[in-house]
C-alpha cells in the first residue's frame, strides 16, 4: 500500500526534476573546476556556474510546482518526429564541426534559420531577422565587452 502511494507521488515532472537536479550538480562540480585568471574582468567559470545554479533552481521548482497527477495520455513519437530530432542533431554536429573553420557569424545564422525552419517556424523574414540579430548581439557581447573571442573565420571583424 505504501509503495503505491509513493508511485502516485512520483509524477513524470518529479522524475524529470530529479534527473535535471543530478545533471545540475554534476555540471556544477565540473564548472567549479575551471581555473580562474588573474587579469580577466569576468572569469571563464562565471557563465557555466550561473547556468548550473539556474538549472538546479529550475529543477527544484519543477519538482515542487510541476503537475501533481501522473500523465495518462502521452502522444506517441512518430517517425516524422524522430526524423526531425535526427536532423536537429545532425545540424548541431555540423555546426560544431564548421564553427572553428568558417567562423561564428557565418555558421550561426544559417544554423538558427535551418533549425527553426525544421521545428516548424515558417516566417522566414522573422527567422532571419532573429538569427542575424541574435548572432550579431552575442558576437558583439563576447568579443568586445567580455573579451572572449569567438571564431571569426574569413570575416575581418
């Protein structure tokens, strides 16, 4: 009887929260091992540590404020869904392989446009504007404000 009560309390959201919390703790343990630099305005460990703590906080929130009832009807994953997942993973691997050679700006814009298109966003003008804007802002922030140089590829800036 007691085991049945525990199973009812362990919803899908709570299981996911536990997995995310474990991942966050492991991620934080590795993030705190990143060496500090004496002359850096912001150390290289600041972003990973912040993201790790954010993941841990969100996992705790999911555990306590997620759905109370177990999910009874989940839509089955179709062949088309698996194809989309595979294509996104393929795009991501291609992005990682080309990033150093082609450069951040020239790889990130088509990557974002392609992945958002794969995921069903068909407003190409908006997708392109967001991809170019996001890429430009992040490139500027990292290269000129944080002095963390992203791969520039053939571009002169």
